[in-house]
């Protein structure tokens, strides 16, 4: 496979916040734009950091006082799944089509048996492009 440079695949549509932006406002920016992170910049536009959806797990877990909101209020119920025998290309296409980063893997008799993530796919692609000495 030919070398594909980052500039060819990167997204240049950035959403930014300042370090003093409230997390609620940053979260709203992420929700409104259907993105998983915002870039944190200073007044001069210099990179200060990044706030991701994963950071919000820490924010919620560490919040005081604890909110007493159940998972059912926010969980997705129209879950798209894959089977263990599906091709990774089909799953990758599904993820792109729906904007998913996680797809549960199900079996007819056993129920949920796994999860495929964008990280799993990136890791696989990395290994087939440059196998480690252990592979």
C-alpha cells in the first residue's frame, strides 16, 4: 500500500475552546458538532491541550456532589451490532457511515461476545503495514 500522509486524511474543521471555558459549554460544542474532542487554545491561538469525550468520564466520576442520574437517561438504545464473521472492512464502513467509534459484536446464542473499536481497527492496520518482530 502506498504511503498516505496525514494531510490527506486529517480533518481541518477544528472546534476550539479556551482553558477557562466551562466543561458544560465544551460538552455542548462537542454535542452540537458531533465530535469527540475540542482543541484548547490560548488567547494567541496556541495549543494548550485537548478535551475528549473520555475526559468527560473522569469529570462525571469525580464530580461532587454526585448526580443521581441513571444510565438509561442517556444510553443509546438503537444499537448497531456486528457478528464475529463480518469483515473488518464492512465494520469500518458501518462505523464511518454512522459516526460510531464502538460496535458491539453479538452472537445469536451467546449474546454480546465482544466490541470492535476504531482503536482496534487502527491497531490492526498498523500491524499489517509494519508487523512487529513478534508477529
